[in-house]
């Protein structure tokens, strides 16, 4: 009896150890499966791309840059003498469109072009090589004029009617007649004018304009001619 007791005790311990090992092996896969179930799945590449696209689509679009239009002078008239020549030059601007006239009584030149942000750039009607460029500001136009290969500087202050540009066209002796005038009235009220007139290629003596009513009719070779101020012809010249 005394020898059998320890043997039984050892056998019982061995059975218990085997039972605990089996239980441990059985529980380990279950725990691993539970842990795997609790891990959140990582998003696929396609899902990430879709989410990014959705975020971009919901974002507000960037505003387009605002384009600033150059400033244009609504209305201005300038007139003065050309330095070193004695001729007169007159410039008129209407809503950015500009015309100018240069005349010394013998040689004349008409110009057209544009004004933008206080800068004037005009080309000759008869010759594109003739130019007028000027900076506008401070109540004056300051720049240079080139005609027939010669160039002169000028400074022309602002003027008001009756000072300014005048032009007339008609048919005289079967030929197209054209005439241009510049009238300037100084601070003392004295007015002076210069102009040129042609019928075809023939130059005529230019009639004087009425200093108080420059658009009053004038007579050329028994033909009545009606001068216009710049507002009456600036669009035609453009």
C-alpha cells in the first residue's frame, strides 16, 4: 500500500499536465482569430484615390485673377506750338481714340491712333512713318512729332472751344477739297490759327475761320464749305 500511493499520485499529475497543454493549444487559435477580427482593414489604393477625389471636388474653386483694363481719357483737347519749327499741333481724344493735326501753313499732317493710361501713340494718315508720341498729364501733352523725316518736340497745354481742331471736305472744281485748321485762343483772349487747304494735289489759300464761330461756313472758289469741329469727324478718321 505504501508503494502504490506515490505511483498513483505521479500518474494523476501527468494526466493533469496533458489536459492543461491541450486546453492551451485549443485556446491560442481562438485568441488569434479574435485579435484578427478586431483589426480594422486598411483602405485599398482605389478607395484612397476615390476619397481624395471627393475631397478635391468638394473644395471651393480658386477665383480667377481679375484683369485690370487700362484707363482711357474720356475727353481732352490740347494745342500749342512746335519747338524749333513755329508750326502748331493740336490733339483731341475721345474715349481713348485720338487724332492730331500738324500744320505750319505749308506742310500739314493728320494723325490717328489711341491713348491708354496717359500714353499717346499716333501714326500719320498719309505716311505711317510720320508719328506723334506724347505723355499726358498735368494739364498738358508733352512729346514729339515727326513729319517728312524731320522731328520736333512740343508741349501743348489743354484747350477749350473755340480752340482746337477743325476740318472740312467738299468738291471744288470737280476735285475733292480738304482743309484743316488749328485755332488757339491764348489767356488774353487773342486767337491765332493756321491751316492748309488742297483740292486734289493743288494747294489753295486756306480761308480764315470765324474766331467766335469756327464752324460758320466759308467760301472756297465760289463753293460754300462747312468746317466741322473734332467731334464731327473723329469717328470718320478712325
